[in-house]
């Protein structure tokens, strides 16, 4: 009996320690530098967004936030590194739509599971895609373009910034949603695709507002629509593709913060809360919009549901379009 009483007390103490431990860890977090891995080279939009957010979090936390670029293999090298990192909240991942929701359907034998290997924290930005045509194009809205494409089946092309890119997948989704036939002409990056769209070689291009936007504002391109579900504050006069007669269409890039699976819940809640407050601040909102990004937010549960929906959506597009990266 005496042994059982002692054992019961030990178990109760252990349970209390376990209950207190995570909260205490969150109270102290972070007590040392935090590393955020970006699975892309330095200088891109995700890298810029991460450094902006990292600076703001460092000021709030009183600890350095170190951004490390681990580019390569379509974002899979850096993503895999974080999947295998110690789940203590000191190694985080700023991932994008490609490595986290597209690659699982685009590549065989992917080395990580985007759902099981990560804890979702918060969506940090939405990066709108603009549907653009040459300034010389006669089409001034989506319906005019759709009507022309249907009347010229087999003669219409769309350009993309590369196979498997958001630009490519958005156009494939548009094809199936609008019921038009278009031939894919892939380019190696946004620059050459924009040059040939401006020159009239490409009939239409889906590209990020950050890249294509300046050419729209200079009059070299015409924006027919934007791919987000709602109009963007930075493009208030540009209708969405969905409201332009292609119901249900949405296609855009995004960034979100993740941690390795098993990271303490209390630590995840603290990161989410602090990141949400930073993203909602007027200064960060203004600076993100200057980069062509829309500030994110929301709960970890909302991000988890969003990731699931994005994986399913792009898996269908990839399968139906028989899309490969070869």
C-alpha cells in the first residue's frame, strides 16, 4: 500500500511538471536566437518577406532571428532540413505553395510529408497572380479573351515562368475552369516570359503582381484580372477571375510559417500570436504591400485546413493536365 501511495504521488508530480513545463517553456521562449529557413535563394519574394518579418519578431522577442537560405530542388532541400530539425521552436520554416502543396503531386519519392512532418503556425502573406495580356491585345476583359480563345481553338498559347510553377498551374486551372484550349510555352523565369508577353509572342500570362505589376502600370501589359478570391487593396480596380465569369477560380502564391512536427503547443501558440500582431501592424502591412504581397494572419487550424485544400486542388490540376516537370 505504501509503495502504491508513493508511486501515485510520483505520477501526480510528473503530470504536474508536464503540464507546467510547456507553459514555462513558452514564457521563456525565445531564450536564444531563432532560425528561419527559407527554401529558396536569397533575394526572392519569400526571402524578402521572411527578413521583414524576422526583423520585427527579433525586436519583439529581444533575440536575433536568423534567416538561412537553403535553396535547391524546387524548395525541397530546405523543407526537408526543417522536417528533420529538433522540434523546439528554434528552427522554423517559411515555406511557399510549391514545396508545401504542389511538390507532393509533382514529384515522386518526395522526402518529407507536408502534413505529418510539420506544425502549421500562420499564413504570412498572399502573393497575387495577375492575368495579363500584351497592351496591343484587343481583349479588355476575361470574357472577351475566353470568347476569342474558344473561337480560335488550337491557335492560342499561354506562357509560364516554368513547368510546375504557380504561373503554369494557374493557367492550367484557368483552361479547365473556363473551358478553353491553350498551348503551354514554358520559360526559364519571369523575365523572359514577360518580355515575350509584352512583345505579343504570348497571348496570356499568369505572373506575380510583384513582377508583372510594374509593366501593367507602365502600359506595356494589360491586366485582365487578378487570381485571388477577393479584389486586392493594391489593385482595387482589377476584378478577380472568378467575378469575371470563371466561377470558383482562385490561384495565387503564398507564404506561411511552419515548425517541425512535435514542437510544443505552447511555443507554437506564442509564435502564432506574436507573428499575427506583427503582420497586423500598419508598418508591416505597408511594407508588405510595397512588395506586392497581402499580409496574412489567421489561426494555425485555419492554415492547416488551407494546406489540405491546396494539396487537393493542385493534385487534381496536375493529374487532369498530365503535368510533369520533365
